[in-house]
C-alpha cells in the first residue's frame, strides 16, 4: 500500500515535469483588467477575489495571445444566491487591447446567476446562439472546482473537474472554427440572459486560483505556428472512448438547454458534435 502511494506520487511528479508544470502565480499569466477596488489579490499572488455590486464588477485577462492551448482555472462562485450575475472564464478572439472591428470569436464558461447553472457558448465569426447549459452536480459556491477549455486544431473541449461536457469539432463542412489568436479573460458582471439581480443579496464575491495553464503564445495573427503535435495538448484530437461515454452520461443527466434541440436554431455542426 505504502509502496503504491509512493510510486504514484513519483509518477505524478514525473508527468508534471514532462509537461513543464505551469507556474500558479497570477502574475506569470495574468494582469488586472478592470474594476478598481472590486479586484483584489492575496499577498502570495495566488488567489483573486472579484466583487460585484450595484457600483461595479471586475475582471482580469491573460498578458499574451495564444494560438492553441489547454486553459484551466479553479473558481468558486458567490454564496449569496441571485440571478443576473455572471461569473465567468473564457477565451476571447481579439488581441489583448485589440481591434473590435475584427470578427468575434469566443469560447465561454459563464455562470447564470449563482444557483449553479453553467452556460457554455461558442462565438464563431460574429455569430453566437450556440448555448448549452448544465445544472452542475455540485454546489459551485461551496468549493473550488476546475473549469477547463481545450482549444486546438482538431477540436474544442469543455471540461468540469476533468469531466468532458461539450465538444466542438473543427473541419465540419461549411462551419467556421475559431481560428484567430485568443486570450483568456475572467470577470464578474451582470447580464439579462442570466435573469435579474437580487440586489438585497449584494455584494457578491467570486474567487479564482490555480492560474497556471498550457498555451502556445503568439505575437502575430497566424495560429498555424501553434498547430504542431510537439505541443502535447494538440494530441487530444478527440475524446477517448471512456470520455465519450462519460460525456454522454453527464449531458443526459445535467444538460438543461441545448441550442441543437431548438428546431428554429439548428446548426450544421449539431449533427457532428453531439456524437
Ligand atoms: C512564477 O511567476 C512569478 C511571477 O511572474 C515569479 O515571480 C516567480 O519567480 C515564478 N516562479 C517560478 C518557480 O518560476
Ligand atoms: C447601491 O446599493 C447601496 C446599498 O444598498 C445603496 O445605498 C446605493 O444607493 C445603491 N447605489 C445605486 C447607484 O443604486
Ligand atoms: C467571417 O465572416 C465574414 C463575413 O460573413 C467572411 O467574409 C469571413 O471570411 C469569415 N471569416 C472566417 C474566418 O470564417
Ligand atoms: C453576501 O456574501 C458575503 C460573503 O461572501 C457577505 O459578506 C455579505 O454580507 C452577503 N450579503 C448579504 C446581503 O447577505
């Protein structure tokens, strides 16, 4: 028993080393974006608190743009229950401080209020309307959980605590795929799609930690330089069989809204991504 534990720890350490464990300091990847005193960080620079009230929200973003990557963060949403507030973690297809006239791409995790409903969305060349929502199987305000986005030349995968809940594939005939440099953003704000805010519960606090992630940073516009399988995350070309089974199970049990199930909105990719 002891031997097995020691061996496992050793193996774990080795794997991390092989993938160059990311630095978990906020400053290694991110910087403050907006919100004044509604943004705060601990002295070790390893945990961020964002506050939302009727005065402001707050947010931060990655310092670099990326051409592919495996992006994750741990977050804890507000304990005070309300609709309307939107704690989030997402990839944004504009350069940092960028040109808003360019077509818009986004790969999103957005909470719809603080009751545990999580929305995923893919904005593709200015068109959204690709929401899939999940009632999470745990209370996301009680503890930290991991929200992860894989984005590579083969597919996009959304994972919660390592459980895949959604896939969006590349190379579907007639369907655009996010193919511009992306940066990471996280914030708390409010939006109509999430309901209305119960201001009597204000202020709302959301927390982030575990800032390190894997990505291929780029300067220019050509993400092809990040397509090589030398980046380990590009080798995840599709879910394996066990993951596919798990995803099907979790989608069946926990998905509360699927744009693909709305007749008026059916999009070409639905036939490919939901299998
Ligand atoms: C992690 O990043 C921080 C901020 O950039 C830096 O000060 C620190 O030295 C880094 N730690 C390691 C182990 O590289
Ligand atoms: C915001 O909420 C506080 C506390 O409830 C209240 O005193 C203040 O008037 C509100 N401000 C605005 C701009 O609504
Ligand atoms: C985005 O849409 C515009 C206008 O519909 C089109 O001209 C352009 O080629 C599209 N870009 C990509 C990357 O698909
Ligand atoms: C909201 O929650 C925070 C703790 O996260 C608490 O300090 C604050 O008083 C709460 N507001 C209300 C109205 O309960």
